[in-house]
């Protein structure tokens, strides 16, 4: 992605690491990067999805999402070269549109097709799901996974619970009854040195 468009690569990197929605990541400001020497993070703007009376107000709220040192370094370098408030910009230096898919639609479509996938089915939003799944598979508490992805426990359960048995073999074995190990029969006589 970076060799095609560095700015789109950076946006994609942020989406892949944080599991955020594109509409959230494009609203990041330079001050939302907390470049700690060992534990960098982004203060991600909330999406304001869902009903409620304070929906518009939630767009101004932020939550902490850890990122790697490598991504923090890339973001810091990108922010140092310019003055706009936006942390992530397009290749032309302009901010991403309110609907960023209009800006990257053709590029993402071509990339998805180049790997043999259907762009009608696989979009950049697909980067959100591995972020959630990685944490669930590492036994991060579901409440924390939900908070890191600005969603609810119910949404995660409704989308991922059907796969739980596919990845829960080791913890599920803890509750098995132990059968005694089969013992070799002492009345078996080997024939012909076998």
C-alpha cells in the first residue's frame, strides 16, 4: 500500500492497527498522537454511531488506543512536515473527505482485485475485523475489546460468538473428564519379532 500511495498507506496502517472506522481515523488531529517513548497511543475520535440525544456531542469525545512504536514514528514524521491540524491527509496534502471512501475507492478497488478478492465484498472496513479478532484470540476482555473499537459488547458477541468453538479448544479442554490412559494388555505375545 505504501508503495502505491504513502498517505493512503498511512491511513490503512492506522485502520489496521487500531480497528477504527475510516470516518474516525480521518478526524485525528496532530495533538491526538501521544508519542510516548515506549507506549504510544492515539486519542481516537468517537464515531457517534447509535441513537441517543447526545449523538453529535459524542463526535467530540476521544478514547485511547495503543499503537506500535513503528506507526507512531511514521505518524510523527508525517506530522512534522506540515502545518495542518489533520494528522492524516491525502497525497495532495488536503484533508480526507467526510466520506473518505470517495477519495480512496479506486485505489482500494484495484488493490482488492489484484489479490483476487471481490471489491464489492472486501473493503477497507474489513481491516476492523482482524483487529477485533486478534484481541479476542489473545483473551483480552471483551469489554476492553469493545471499548478499543468504539462498539458494544453486544455487537461483538453478535458478530463473533458463532466462531468461539473454532478457537477455544485449549481452554475448553480444561473441563474435560480425565480418562485413565490405556494400558497395554499383558497377555499379548509378540509374533516374529514384531
